[in-house]
């Protein structure tokens, strides 16, 4: 999990691993109201045979992940 301002980002297993590839999903939730609106609900890519080492927001609010293969990924989302 990671947080930034009113946003909470969560990565979780959505199924079993297949041929060394993890099945991960990511949700970004707007926590500013009690409705907890989901902004993003999508797959979270990761390198084969890897695990996520770091997941979080930058100081500017950009969401990133970093895996054990040395791959950094950036995720974009637009809030309403």
C-alpha cells in the first residue's frame, strides 16, 4: 500500500502464479469522501520471476513500482 494526499494505492494478488509470472492487480482509491471511489482498478505488470521491491508515490503524486529485475514502472491516473 502507498498513500498520497487523499489517494490510497494497493497492489494485491488476484490469482495464482503461472509460469513464474505473478498475477497482480492495483487499485487506487480516492479516500476524500466516505464513498471511497475507485479511480483505477487494473493489472499491475511485473517482470517474469520478479517481486515488487518498492511501490509508492513520488513527491509530486506520480505512482511508481520497482521490481527485483531492476525495472521501474510509472502509472498514470486522472482524478475528477
